């Protein structure tokens, strides 16, 4: 949605930050609420999977940000039609001035 400019980039950044925080916080909360539910190896695997998801999503957010910035830079640098001195006079004649 940020890539298509449906929502502003600042709101997208806050949504991504909240999502990444939830990815890190959920395993910690579950481990504290249910301390006997997972073994040490299980906790390690769960934390590893969540850490990898966090890094992948962070990379995704950064690449999308770079692509949006590049697209905006290209859009700003697109120039309109140049007029030479010879064409300038003929356009005034065509416009009725």
C-alpha cells in the first residue's frame, strides 16, 4: 500500500515498526505466560525463526523505501518539452497572440 501511495509513507513506517515490534515481542510474551510449554531447544528455534522473519521484513521495508525514493527522484527529474527559439515564435502565432 505504501508502494502505490495509498497510505502516506510516515504511516507505513509506523505500521512496519509496530509489526516488527510485535514479531519480536510475541515469543517473549508467550514464553513468560506459559513457562513450561516449550523446552530450551524449542525456545531457541522459535527465537531463531522470529529473528530471521524480523530481518527479512526489515530488508523488505528498506528495499521498498529505496524503490519509492528512486521512483520519486525519476518523477521529479522528468523534464517537459524544450522549446527552441525558433519554435517559441511559432507557438505564439498558433496560440493567437
